[in-house]
């Protein structure tokens, strides 16, 4: 625009100057007022959050695409306008944030405001951070406007606003509320049982026969295992989300681990004819975490028994046989499929089945098993999918690279 100039013609220079307090002023004096040229907005428009920069007079210099989306104000309309009109922010009590903070004439020692929820005139909630770009305190006093007295160093040269939508925070809060609700619900039932049986035994120990005492103690033991399992699942979820899941690789025979899982379920009372294990030839040597592989197989087999029907078939085959020649850039690997003969998984449910707390029925666990399975498979560098099984039920199929260690 006539009479105005950009902070810097390069996008990198634009953001560097805007976000570095006193840097530009220390070299060439206060930045000239006026909106930044359109060509200098390229870098700002690439930012995922809203960015608004106002000069010493309150005129908008930068108003990126994300800011336009969050506020509903076109960038062309915001450029050069008064930032207090473009961002008419107020708090939850209706107080104007500009009157409360007085950024241009308030304390000269302020450098930023931490993120806070503020509202636009139409009620849109934004999470706003504010940074002050001030002139160095040793700078020569200069007049802000004709007729205004000279100001010493520390004067506000620019205000930098970071804007984020509140929807992400709301989703996070709902997720935390779901976590608390689910954990409380899952813990209440076994703890109530444990408390009831132990209190009864302590108060009336002599009135029960040995068989009755054994039944009650077995119930207490089973409920304690249930609580322990839930806590273990929550710890696994925490490690998966934070990226702290450790994989301790060692040579593992996948068919042997499958046979161990099936034998354990048969020993627990399941009929042996309920399970079928199919092992194809040509399996490569695999280096996996044995405990985590048992957890994956155990969850998938249990899921097939609970939610499927008929025979549960576990197929172990090399990737070449399975039709996939590479996983995560590794040529050799295995594919394991767990199939049942039930109703299968409806196509509309497939995108949600590996999410946290998702359950096909209102009752039946915390809904963390398949989420943990997916995290454990991906920690090994593999993938997992669900589809229709040849017998008509559901087929959960995971693949893992052989991952032979490198010797140096």
C-alpha cells in the first residue's frame, strides 16, 4: 500500500521479526506501520493456528488463513484495520479484554499473556495467547503519533496473537471424562464384590462351610485379577499414547505362542474343538517381544470367542503367502489371522473398532483391548486390519516384519 512497507519481503523474515522482541528495532528503529504485503503471508498461512500481528498503533499487519477461519473475518478486510475491532474479545463474564489488559498503555514490563479462553462478539470461544514485542529499553525516545508525547524504551512495537479453536480442548475434556467414567464403572463392580465377600467372611466366618468359603475366596481372587487387568490396560494405554512402549526383541516361534494361548484356554475349560490352528510352511525367523505377542494373540482370541461364534481359526503364514511382500520396508515377515464364524463386523463399524473405549455391546470390558492390540502391533512396525472372514465371521489380521537384529 502507498506509504507503507513490509517488515521483510521474505516469509521467514516476516515471522522472525514479528516473534523476536526488539530484534528489528535494535537494528533499524521501530517498524513502519501498515499491513504486510500479500506475498509475505505465505509462511503465516502455513501455520496450523491463527496468527494475528498488530503494529504499535493497533493496525493489523498479519492475519493468516487460520485466523480468518477461526474468526470468520476475511484477511483482506482485517489488513490495516484496528485489531480491537477485528478481535472484539471478552471473557466469560462479558468483560472486554482490551479494557482489562490495556496492552498499549499498561505496564511496560509485560512480555506475554498465557493462553486463556476468550469469546468473540458472536460467542465463538477461542484460546488466545498474546506476546509483546517491545523496543529495547535503551532505545532513543520517539513520538508515537503527532501531538503525542515521546515514549522511552520498552514501548510496544507489535502485539502477536496466537489463536486456537476450543473444540480440541473440549474433545480432550470429554475424553478425560469418558476415561474417569469408564474406570469408575469397571472398578466399582469387582471392588464391591471384594468388599462384600471379605466383610461377610470376617463377620460370619464360623457359619460357612469350607466349600462356601472356597467359592467366596475364588470370587474375590477373580475380581482382584479383573482389577489388576484393568490397571495394566490403562498403563499400556498411557505408554502407547506417550510413545514409551518398549519392545524387547528375541527369537520367537509364533506357532508355538499360538499353541500356548489355545492350550491355556482349553485348560481353563473351553472345548478343544472350538479352536483350529493352521501353520503354513516357509515362516522366517522372527525377532519379537514374546510377552507382547502373547498379549496380542490372547486379546484377539478372546475377542473372537466373546463376540464371534463357531470355530476360532488362527492362521500363521509368511507375508509372501499372505500376498504382501513387504511390511514397513522389510521384505520378510509374518501374517497372523484370527477368524471366527459369527456375524462379522459391519462395514460402518470398521473405522471405530480400534478406538479407545469402543465396545460392540454396552457390557463386556472397558473397550481397551483392541486399541492396545493395535498399539502393540504398530510398536513392532506392523499393521492390523479387520475384514470379513472366508467363513463369514470377522477376521483380524496383523502383520509383522521379521526384524532380525543387526550385528556390528
